[in-house]
C-alpha cells in the first residue's frame, strides 16, 4: 500500500519508519510547522519502560545527550514530594500483594513510604543507576528502564532510520492512505478534556548544563499548572504547562473519529494527554502498531478497520487521561482556585477507581491501560490516598512478621544500590563510546 505521512517531527518519523518496516511504500510530507506531533513535550521526551522494550527503541539505540530515567519525581501534587518508580516495588508476603502488606504495617502504627521498598526509587535517590537484569533472582530484575531524550536528537535519529528503510520525502503525494502525524489543530470534531486537565499553554526552554543529571525527570505542581524539569546529559530542559499563560497553545482531548475515510490521525492529532506521566511517546508508538494491524485489504472501504481503530484509540487515550487526571483529582494543594476546583473532579471510570481504592486499597485492571494495577496503587499512595479498610488476608499477618518482611526488602535493596555505579559515570562511558 502507498501511504503518505504528514508531519515534521518524532511522530511522523516514527510512523514512516514503522510503516516502511511493515512493507508499505511510504512518502513523508513535511507540514512546515516543526511540531513533533506528540503534544506539549517541550525540548525533551520520556520513553517509558514499555517503550524501551519495543523493537523500534532497540533500533534507535543510545541517543547522545539523553539520560536514563528510573521513574518520575513529583513535587507539589500531594502532601509530600514523592517518587513514581518504574519497575516493581516490594515483594508479596504469603501471597498478599505488597501494597496490602504495607497497609498492614501502617495500620499497626508505623508510617512508611512505598518508595522505600523500590530499588528504582532508592537508586534514583542516590543518583545511582544500573540496567535491569534478566535473572529473576537478582534485585536488578525489579528495575524498569526509561530514557529521557532530547526531542530534536530523537527526531533526527528516527528520520535517519526512516530514510534507510526507504521512506521518501515529497511536498505532495498520491496515496491510498494518509496519516496525519503533524500534531494538528483541534477542529469541530475535537472532544475537549479541559474540565479535568485544565492546562492549555506550554512555554519551554533548553539551556546548557554541566551538572550531572539525576536519573529521573521532576514534575512540579505550581499555582497555575505544572513544570517539567528534565535534566539531560549536557543540558537542562524546562517546560511550564499553565492555564492561559505564556507560550504555545494546546488542547487536551480526543478527535471524535481519528480514522475517517482514507485519513488516519496518530499522536496528538488523534488524542492529546499532556505528558505529566511520560505517556506521549508510547501512545504514538502503540497507535502505529494498531494501524499496522488494521491496514485494510481494500483502501476504498475502511469502515470496519476505522471503527475498530477509533474504538481502541479511545480506550487507550482515556486510560492515559485518567492517570494524568488522578494527580489533579487527588491534589493536596489548599487555597488555590485552580487546584481547589480540580480536587475530586474526575471522569466516571476514574471516580469509580478512586472510590474502590479509598475503600479497600484495590485497583481493578482496565483494558489497554498504560498503567498496571501496581502502578496505579503507587501513584495513589504517593498522592497520599489511603484505604479505609484493611484487606482481610493482610490483617491476618502478624505485625512483627510484616515489619520484618519490609526490613529485609529495604536492606537488600539498599545494599544493591551501594554496588551500582553513579548515573553520571554511566552516561560518561556512553558519551565516550559514541
């Protein structure tokens, strides 16, 4: 099939590359906007562990100027600064999930932070880093690997890979299918999510820096929105998302029909969730995988394929939206109109999830959710949300046994952190090898 991909940046190059590798004839048509097509990412973009596990991420390899990410630091959203780690946290005890074991210890009067039992969080706290191990017996097997890329450098690497895969560039093209990866402008068919994600402007800058970057981005809630602080190898990227503030406009939401006729939207042209949890790159990749799986046999009749693409795109985007909204809906800021108005405002599915978690500390898995139930539990726990009822199986664990279990986990992970190299030293070796 002959496919035209419209766009200038990451989303367009990614779509062109993946479609060409799937055996399609691809022509990229520049949009002339310079937009990366992922929404308000500023000068840096985060690749989550699920992105890092993809074939295309492996083909990209190490991009100079990048830094590793063991999770995302969050400040100003809940009662305390906290860390959302990538990978596993804790270890179950006698079949009882770790989050419930931690709740048992809290119920016995012992305050704790779940991040104290995450190897990723402990390593990030000490600016240490190691890659995950394939050996399930190793503590390193609990790590999740993320990367923070310089956006322009990632776009250049993807463009080079796309050219090598046979992608041509032209100003116009006759094609059987047209893919919009330009970022786009919301039209009459755009469903706004501003009621839950109120920010609509981004201002960013990138400055040189010789300070060693920590192995995580830091996202800070502010009176009028939030600030992304992403330290890379050799530079610092800052992006301020605000309500009606300075910078470039954007609109959180979803297209009513991302695939209509012979035109398919991906990335921010299909659905936009500001990347406070780093989902933008993964969502674009997954949309292209979805498109490849649904490429029509008859380009003149795409009704069935389009309906399924639109259904799955909405499910995925709404799940990512709800994760971002959860930070707003559970915020602990007081006396600020923006945040007071956002507290407890949530789409129905998220409201039900919050109610269940507050009642029993449980999260039910949702279809095509970029967050696992364990990820959700960590997010809500970090925000200070606590369950009212103790799980019966957890309640049956003697408090001393639960405390001893947590101590063993913490001690083993703390010892492993001491054996890890410093994050800056790992980056220096990669820089010197490039």
